[in-house]
C-alpha cells in the first residue's frame, strides 16, 4: 500500500523510508527486533505496512517470541523475486499482483494475513479544475495516467484501452466504471510513474490521473485537482488492498511461527486502528511532509483475515479477465 494506499513509490520516497528502517538496526538489511525465531519480511515502504514497522520498533513481535527483520524493496517485482528465491520469508504486497502470480503459476503462495483495506478517498481519479471532468461518464475518450504495472502485464504498450486491468488500482477503477455504465475500453489508460502524474496533469499531457495517497493530497493542494470518481466506492467499497504472503512450502514448515506473526501483527494493526503512534510516525515512515501527513486519507488495518472479504478481489479479477480461472482465497489461507 495508503491511505494512503499501496501506491507505487518513487526512488526518493524509498530512500527516505529505507534510511529510517536502517537506523538503529542490528542488520544492514532492515529493521530488526532482537530475540526469538527470526522472520524476514519484505515490504515496499509505505503506510499500508506501517503497523508492521511500528510493531517491530515497539517490541510487539518480540513479545510474541519473534525476531522480525523488515527488509524494504523499491518495487514489487524484486520483492516478489526475493520471496520466490527464499531471501525473505514473508512479503507484503497488493492482492491483485500476488493473486495474479498464483493464478499464472508463477509461485505457490500462502496468504498469511490481511494488511490494508480501502476507505473512501484512498484511491481516486482526479482532473484539473475547469476541465469539465467531474464524473465517471466524463472520462470517456480521455487519457488517464495510472500507476505502472508490476507483476501483471499491460498488453498494449505505454497506452492501453484494453478491458483487462493490470493493477489493483485499474481493477478497482474499471469495476466502478462498469457499475456506472461506462465501458473501460472507452478510456485510454497511460501507465505513469506516480511522481510524474501531477506534472503530466498540470502540463495537459493527460486528462486525469488515477492516484493514491499522498498523490491525491498533493494534486489537490498543488493544482486544485477535483475528484471525478472514487475508485473504492459502491462495488469496491472497503475493498481489501494488500496482504502478507509466504510461499506455501514455508507455511507448511513454519505454521507455529506464522501463528505468532499473525497474533503480533493483529496487535500492531489494532494499535494503528486506534490511532497509536501512526499519525506522528507517518512522515518518518513514508517520507511525506508533515503537512501532507495531516491531510492524507488513511485506509483501515484489519485485525483479522476475513476470507469472504478478500475473495472479493479474486472474484473481481476473474470477472474482469485478469485471471482465466476462479481463485479460491480459502485455499490460499488453508494451504
């Protein structure tokens, strides 16, 4: 993820987050809480996995007998590769990409825990004031910048009007468009580095942007951008966005350790849901400014994994054509 959501972070944001994680560590690879069985968790630094980082710093995992090492990665592709080759034990990432990897046979995964769920305002399509784009219907025949594809291919190069989404963001947005009577193929999607979206919107290179926090807040404050649609509303309201995954083989061999991890993470997520130290830590955890941290919309941190809720993502993926066969979340949890 956040939020601000699992947005795709630029290199400056990643370096700021990685610097924080490395401070005071016992390992050069990330944040470490000494004591107990060691588990290495890969993250793309941001608000969706903030409870994990804060929980390590505050000793919640140590209290459950775990030595958790948080290892940051700049993007999902190298993070997923690290999970596949056993460099890390658990990886945090968005459901669409991990479910796609499972369905495409790229790995055999186990869903450890739900990490971050949407709220209204965490993901939106924004346009410039005065553009006339204020509703989903106004996006027809318009160019919309989106986050870059990660594990899911975008089929038509830098511009795509195909009906198959290529990220959790395009999945949610196209689902809402369909429910509002807009055919997604009538919109031209342009994968764009998130740090370039505001510049391209300002310069008229795109008509709108599909953004997550903190880019929503930045576009609103810098450009006066207006919301054309909330991507997590109606059919996608409270949509689960990201979770924690291990390989199925690792889960089979380390069930007790994963139960300890789940219990500690639930405590960390509950603290975040109650406020805790999250608001004050956001600038340090994400590299955003204090001003943006005070304004961003943050999603919810579930304290338990509700299979039916997460199944919504897999069903949307199948119905949209992202995956060719239905995917059972219950099997990912039990297997």
